[in-house]
């Protein structure tokens, strides 16, 4: 799939505002409740849950959370109605960072699922309009006995990349018995999916944690881990347990291509030549100046808009960051296009 394309004869840049947001959690989204000991893992009362909202404008790397004109959190229990957060429930929002902190076990009693919704309003100074944005995150509780075994995975330091930052994100896989993590004689195998259905094992990724780099994620990817119990004394010896998939996003700014000509747009009296160079930009900065980071594919249309397979000594499609164009390739008009992959 092409990441971007351009034409030398026509360039169209449309201004628009797109807000991209997410909620990052410091704890797994699935809590385990041991009916025998009546304990939760993780316990939000022991380690407070923190929900960090993120908001950026497509085309910029600036975090907009501190600039929103209003922000609020709401909670909804097991599909009920939305209600304001409350200190009675151990919930509080920072007035500066808008981070929600929950220091009380909300997934208790009859509450098996809870959702938190973050709503904010950003005033765009260019368009002079207020833009409302919402994100929702869901937490669930699984009740089990001490012999119940479940595998889970979560992102411990965020779940999205932007323009190659951060350099990596860490995913953690755990095997839980009752509400206690089992770390004895286990093997791990991480897998990746780009559609949530088809999974491929990642070669050499056999530790309890997985370091995900930007090169591993093209817009969207999911990762999960299969944990196998290799403890011969265990009652689940040689059994395997697979975690839920963890979604990682790459919200990098889209690539834009500008084609430059070394000798302008016009030949005269069937003489002349020029070199077309594809320059790739992201977030206002030129990238891949050496022409080795992408595959550049050139095509050509004639004066009637028909695709050209051969012009002069050049066969299309042609590849390379630059394309040499000679006068014998042009009959009245020629349009050149380039795509990068």
C-alpha cells in the first residue's frame, strides 16, 4: 500500500482540523477477583489507577491537553447511565494535566464493568471554532477461584507513536492464578496482527515483556502473548493461555510529496531535459533526503491522460527518488506521478 503519492502538474493542499485522542492507563483493563479471599488484582486501592488523556492536532506534535478550554470525566457502570466522577468513589481529576486518579476499588460488589469517558473542548485559534472531543476506556472484572488461571497483557507506558516517538513502548504479559501472578517455569510467545483476526508469531519475542518500536506499527497493530506452563509439578503443566490483544497506534503525521524540477516545466523546440526529484515531508520537515527509506515509483500520462509505458529510453513504472526527463519523452504535454511505499 502506498504511503503517499504526488503529481508534478497538480498539487492540492486542503487545510482542515482533525483531533486525535486517546486514554492511557497505568494498570491492566481486566481485574481479577478471587472469590475465596475476596481480593482484587490489581487493587486500585493499593496502586491507584491513573488515566491520562492525550490530544493532538493532526499535522502537529504539540500536546493540546493543557490548552483545552474545558475538560471533564464521567463514569458509567455496567452499561448504565453516565454520571459525574466523585471523591466518594475515590475519583479526582487534576486541573492542569486532566489526569483522572481512582484510588478506590470501583470493580467491587455488583460492579463487574465500568467505563470512564473524557470530554474536552479545544478552541482552534485559526478557524475560531470550538471542537469537542471524547474518548472512552473500559475496565472489567473477572471473578474466579484460587485454581482459576488467566493470561493478560497490557501496555505499561502508553499505546501510541507519533513521528517515531517514543523510541519504544513496552507490553507486559502475565499469568495469574486466582489473584496472584505466577512466574515459575513459563514460556512466552508474542504474536502480531494487523486486522485483529490473523496472527503471526514474532520471531525471537519469547520474554514476558515485548518492546514495540515504531517500525513494527504501520498505523495500527495488535499484539498478544501465548504463555505456556512448563512446570511439571503444576496442575496446568503443558497448558497454554493466550492474552487479549493490545492495540498500538501510530498517529504520525501523513507524508506529503513535493516534486521539484531542475529545469522548470517547459521544453522548447524539442530541446532540453530536466531531473524530477521527489521530496518527502512529514510534520513540516523533509525526511528521507538520501532516498533510501522508501521505494519511489514513477508513472507517466500523455497529453490525453493515457498511461505511458515507454517514453524515450525510459520504461514505466520507473523507480528511484529522481527521474530524468528528456525532450523526446514529451509530445505536447506529459504528467508525471510518484508514489512512495
